[in-house]
C-alpha cells in the first residue's frame, strides 16, 4: 500500500458553447481528459451535473483532479496541470469561463486566460 498527501482540485464547466450554442457530451469531456492524463500520469474524475443560474440552466461537468498515489505530485504541479486541463476544456467547449477550486480558494477563469494560482 502506498500513500501521498491529499490534495484535490475541482473544475466546474458547462457543456454548452457560449450562452446558446451547441451542447457537447460527457463522452467528449472524458476523451479530452483521457488524452490529457495519459500524457502526464494523472487521475481525474468526470462527473455530470447541471448548472442552474438566473435566467437559465445548462448541463455541465465537474472534473476532479486528485493527488493519485500511483503518480504523486506536489501541490504546485497539480495546480499547474489543473489550470492547463481547465484551459483545454474551455477551448474545446468554447466556454467563456469556468471555476477552478482548490481546498483553499475558488477562482474564476475567463476566456482561457489564467496565469497563476
């Protein structure tokens, strides 16, 4: 049995392009995430959800990135990978913004432009 320090990141992102565009599938999200983690030795979860907001709603996902004991990373490395994955998802789904959550802070990423945590 092996272990590592617990550290979790969640990425909250919708699956509808912009405000009224095409809606993508969870399978597309899994495919984007799968290609990303295969390159880096990571583990993520992809959970379907619905975002309900003033004036509407849309389907979305919550992507969870953990410090997987098989491929342990530092918090800084996990944060960088999380931001990179969030940017890939935003570009793929043509999102205006998403929320990036760590154990201590939630940040709004807009238009894929986010430099550091």
